[in-house]
C-alpha cells in the first residue's frame, strides 16, 4: 500500500484547510504498520456503573520526532472516545511517558480542562483520572446493553427539547393524533422556572388531544441517567446551585405534577437512533441530528442501547492546528462547528453572505434555506461543504461504531440543502472509503419525521403499568 495522503480527494468548497480525522489517523496507522519498532497501546474507559470500553491500537516509538505525532494521535483519539463512549477513570497501557503527557493535557489546569471537569463531577460524580498501567493490566471491555422504548400501547405524550424549539406529539396506540413545535430560547435562561414552565406547557398542549395520559417520554440534548439531568447544553445558563436545586431532578418534579405516570427521558441522539431503527426495521443505527447542536445516538446490532455518551458535538472531526474553536469547550475542530446551525453560521461569510451580528444561528439558517430554495449558489456551497465534511466524519465514526444505517436528520437537513448534504457525503464515502460505502446505508426521514419523529419515538420510551393514567 502506498503512503496514504491526509489531503481530501474531495475538498470542502468553503473550507479548503479541512483536515479529516479519518485521513490523518489512516496515515498515522500506516506509518505504524511500516515502522518495525511500533508498539501496541490500549485505552480503557471505565464509567460510573463499572462498565468499560476498550480501544486497542498502535503507536510509533515514543522518541524524537515521533513524540508529537504520538501525542496528537492519542490525545485526539481519547477526546473522541470520551465523548462517544464516556468514562471518568482512564487506563492507558503501553507507554508510561505518553500516558503522563496525556494526563497533563486532561487535567484541572491542562488544555482539556473542560473535558476533565465535564467527565468528572458533572457526568460521573467523581474526579476524572488517567492511570498509566502495563499493557497486560489494561482492563478488558465490560459492555452492557438494554432495550430502548418501542412501547406503542395506550395514550402517550412524546416531547423533544431543542435549543430553538420544543416539539411534542400525542400518540394513541402508535398513531399520532397531534404534533406541534413551539419556539423557545433556553440556552441562556438563568431561571429554572423558565425551563419547567416551558416543558410543562408542551405536555399540556399534547394532553389536550388525548382522552387520558398513560405515559410520557422525552428526549433532550445532554446526559440523563435514570431521568436525572447530569449535564445538558439547554441548561447552560442556570447557575450551579440552581441546577442542583431545580434542574437535576426537574423531570421527577414534572412526573409528580402528572400524577406519577411512567415518565422516561433519554438523550436525544439515542432517541434519534431509536426512531430510525423503528421506522426502518433495522439495527446497527447511528443517528446524527444536525440542529442547534450535533446530537448522536446508537442502537447496536441487537437493537439495544449501551451506556455510551454519544455526545458528538464535542468530538473532533478536523485535525488541523488552526481549526475553528468551540466557544464552550475551547477546543478546535469539534463537530459543533461543522454539522449544526452554528456550522451554517460559520460558513455563511465564507460563502459571501453577510448577516447582522445579532442575528441568531437559527435565524441565519432560515435565511440560508430561503436562498437555497431560490437557487442561490452561495447557499448551495454551504451545504456542499457540510456534506463533504460529514462524509469524512462518517469515515471517522466507523472506527468507533459498527454502523449499518446512518440516519441523518435535524433542521439543517431540511429541504434541498439536506439532499445535497446526503449526496456529497455519499460521494466522499465512495471515493475515500469504498468498503464503508458498501456497508453503510445513508438514510433521512421524510419532512414530517424530521420535525416530529424524535417526539414520537420518545413517546414509546416508558412501559405502561396499571393505574398510571392521568387526565392532565
């Protein structure tokens, strides 16, 4: 095999400097394959429930010019593993010096302080730590999985909380009798009551179209464990003390207000994958929702979910040193800058579109969609760029997921622009990753399902129990 290039064969029209993670990693691994002194390295991520994900790879001899290459490879690899799979105790086996460097990067004072704090206290409730161990002592994988949703009996409410709107659906025995979306602006709302009132209003709107309420299911961006909010971008404006007092158990408060009916909340990415699995009748579904942020979820080959995080927004897809910076995490090249409303806003000026600085990302997306409908070439280039970058990102995701169906949805994928995204991504797969193009089917729901499919799938989350109906 000739030395693989890191230069995209299909460069993104508006982002020529884009350095796909998949191509950089492929080149690094090729270098390891021809280096006689390359050696194995393993990373294990242990979560709070004692489950473990493990990733085995190889690195170059950790000396001389190889040191910065190894550091970049392992640091970016760990960053992806943290946000795809999650973990607070990280074992690195194979090179103590390299593990020590990574420990300094992912520390309370290191460049990845955001990830250190998030994975520690916010998600798993214990400080994140990186442990160097001999290769033979890296823990084996201990993965678990459980069925998700698919309950369609009774009168149900499903809701989906996004950064610019709340969606709801009223469902009777699997049939949608009402669906709606309401605009809201939760990101920088400091009053927890704003969030409670907004969600409660959505539930009432759906309940008005049901003879009774047997169960309520919901999805939202963030990390939810047994209905408890561990972390969520929707609540980023709430002060830590108010978060602990009102937000962490907000869904328990809502469940009580609805008479204690079965009430289940899941990460919106997992519900996206569930919706695809249900509608397509297939498993091995990775769902990606391109909306206010980038939500990811995965239904494995058995039709179940794992305790993985699947928080794609913060996972890097662009390895160039001067990639765009995410203002929240402070990291470069993360998916949030490419595959959501924010990504559209970033590309707009590169396409020659100027919007007022005070215009929100959601409003800029609407304007770009209008231009696309009018046949504006500048808008087309934005979507071609997103689709090209996404095709390379799929090549990267395949290192972490066994994908048979890639379900793509969200506001950014609406209309003709969404069709361009799918078409360009498929072109990249067929050109750069032909083995994946033959295995992975790219799918997108129809327009109705794009807007309300998650709310409907969310309605299927809780199982019914006798005597749980509530009139609202």
